[in-house]
């Protein structure tokens, strides 16, 4: 085999590898943030294939659907937030489900998350979470 054929084959091999890498990066971004546990001070987030569940000191929340970060790692999704309180709870007591926006940014294994009421845009808190880290939560009792 002559040198020009070897060079052509080598270039073709590198192009194929680059294409394969690009396809894998696009696929993982399209699938969203993989399922797993995230934790931080006063917050726990479990991301599943169908959404996410959050636990706070005196509240909990959830959202449906996968979090889809953009190229800068930013994401935003609608969900609900339910405030809790200490002490006994009456059987007929139904806590209000507050519509919220869960928005944030992921950088590596670190997530910044802000929660705002959908109706008033009032912030319900900002948190820093790490992938695979255990949460530090003190539940209202």
C-alpha cells in the first residue's frame, strides 16, 4: 500500500472517530440530565427518567419530564412546591400545591438551583447541589 492510501485511510479513521464522538455528545445532551441523586444544604434532589423529586427542610416538590440543559448547562422547568409545617397535621389538612419554576445551571457535578413562584416570581430559595452527595436536611417536626 502506498503512502497516499495510508494517509487517506488514517484521515478517514480520524474523521469517523470525530463523528462518533460528536454523535455521543449530542445524544447525551438530548437525553437530559441522567437519573441520580443530588444533595446540598437543606435540599435533596432525585432525578428520575420521568422527572424529579425535591425535599427541603420544611417543604417538598416535584417536576415532570427530563431536565434539558442548554450548551451553557442552564435549564428551567415548571413544577410544584408544597410547604410543610411542624407539629401534628389534621387528616383533612391539604397543603397548597404552589406552581413554581425550577431553574438553574449545571457545571460538571455541581448544580445551582433557584425556585420561584410562578404567579408572583417571588424567590423561594437558591441552593447549591452536588451530584452523588448526601443532603443535609432538618425536617420540620
